[in-house]
């Protein structure tokens, strides 16, 4: 089978297309023929490392955490009825040598979630990191301790910073599904259209208008949950629009540190929650998978320009270009198609 590997950290030139034997599923594992591999910022950051030439945990690494495909074999202890099942994949490369940038992958069966026939391969490969991250950001509020479900965010206002990104897109969809009033901030007219297509109730272009003034006019009592991609850049805005007992869920970084005014935050009982999807508590992780699956089955999660998340497709041998596109902040979702 064909696979993309790298043997040391570095730029995209460390990625190589090789031929290697197909893996054999171990006990509790499934063997999946990959249809589409999804690329996220975490994938190129893992490949690049802190500096070029660093030793890796494994001799060879296949990149990419997310994907979709068909189960073609199972290991001991796995129901043979799963053979032929369409699935979406999460965290394929976390603490493992083999991600989804290969034609066939073996991984624990829990990381292969049934993908309904109504969902495209592209949608399946776009879930994983973005949707599970968005779920965690939305469920650190007191009102969502039991997970996400329709109506559980009713009465709350959610602000999604960067609603045209993959995580922002998923956060808009999941928050509206859960009943929240959703506001999002964007930086261009193109992104305004995408965020609206994703289902945001209010789209604020911060280059055209005063975001704090507009958001306060919508949420008079303040925002309850902020899904934050740029905490340093948005620090002043967040302080101006946060409500009582609100949460800022930070899933990305635009700086090494963040200054938080203590007394105003204390007075409003504001909480800052940092989110790294890989190290989310196990129970919360599986709750996220279950809730994302429920939203998927409800038809809530969508991809494509008409749904607010344009798709950028690459072939397996173009994995370097796909990684470069994500690193270059491509608007939309970058995918590697292995089996159309």
C-alpha cells in the first residue's frame, strides 16, 4: 500500500511517499481502507516539531489524525459484522506511528465511528479534531455538564471567534443544534457569508464595525460562552462582552502568555478554560464522540461552501501541499482523497 511518512521533524520536504506492507489488526482493532484523510493544524505542527531534525517517538510516522473509510477486516474480539461498515476516524496518530495519510490503517475499534450513508467521506474526514474540540469548548459551562443535546444551551449566548475556521464552523453548528443564540466574529465579507451559511444567528465583521458595541447590543446581559481561537488579540473584546458566570474556552494560541484582569473577572465569576483535545478526560472524550455522532445523525453537521466550510482536495502524493495549505491558513477544510 502507499503511505506518506516522515522520519524526522521539519518542513514539508520531510514528507515522503513510500510503499509499505498493509498492517494487520490486533485484538480489539479494525482495519480500515481510507477514503479521505483530513488535515488539521495539529498535523503540520506535530510534523514540524520545535525545530527541524528532532528525533521522533517512532522510527517512521504517518501524519494526520482524522479520516473516513471502510472497515475491511477486524481483529480478535471485534464483531465481524463491522466489516464493510463506513466509519469516521478520530485521533489516529495520537501516541501512534500511523495516521490517516495512508491507504490502509489499523486502529482501536472505538476510534472508528459508524458513518451514516447520508454523510459523505468528506464530512466524515472533517469531524475528528474540529468537532471534538468544539464540543469540549461548549461543554465546560455549568449548563452543559451532561454533554450536548438539542435544547441544552437554550437561554445562553455563545460567541464563536473565527466562525469561518474548521473548529469555529463546528462550534456554530453544535451550539445552534443545542439551542444557543450564536454570534460569531469574522474578518472579511467572504467569511461573513461562510459563517452565516454555517448557521450563526449574528455575524460581526470586526474590520467593519465595533464588535464590542454590536455584541453588547445583541447580548445585553453578556455572552455566556466564548469559543476562542485568538485569546491575546481578543482579550479586550472578551472582557467587554462577558456576562456573569461565563466561560472563555481557549483552544488555540496567538501568543505565549495572556494577561487577565483579576478583579473584574473575579467579580463576574468568569472562568478561563484551556482546551487541548488530546488530553481531555477520558469520560469527556467519549461523551464528545457520542454527542458529535448524535448531531451527525440529526443532519446538523455539514461541509462544503454552501454549508459554510469550503473543501480543498489534494491527492495522497500532494500531502506536502495539503499541509502547506493548512499552515497558510486556507479558508475551509483541507482534505486528502485516497478513494473517491
